[in-house]
C-alpha cells in the first residue's frame, strides 16, 4: 500500500486478515482504500488463489449528515 492510499484512514481502522471471498485464505491488508460520500471501498487480492474482490463499508446516515467538525 502506498501512503496516498491510507491518507484518510487511521492505521487502527484498516481491516486486517479479511478472508478471501473465493478460497477463505486470510488476506493481511487491502491493496487499495477509497473513501467516498458515506462509504469506504476496499480492494482485496488473495495471494493464495489470485482472486480479486471489493468490499464496501457503508456508513449510517447520521454519520454522513453530521461529520465531525475537527479531527
């Protein structure tokens, strides 16, 4: 992962050891993280079977409507 990929993500918030959607092998970390309005997309590549897939986290409407004012 490059520094640009994790600009908006905190290190503790990045999912780890996600199981592959094809074979179930654990994947240490996503290849790509992309934040959008009310969602974050994660691109995963399994090194065991070369399967690539995307997982999307969708936020509650309240979190999107009232984002924090300061970090």
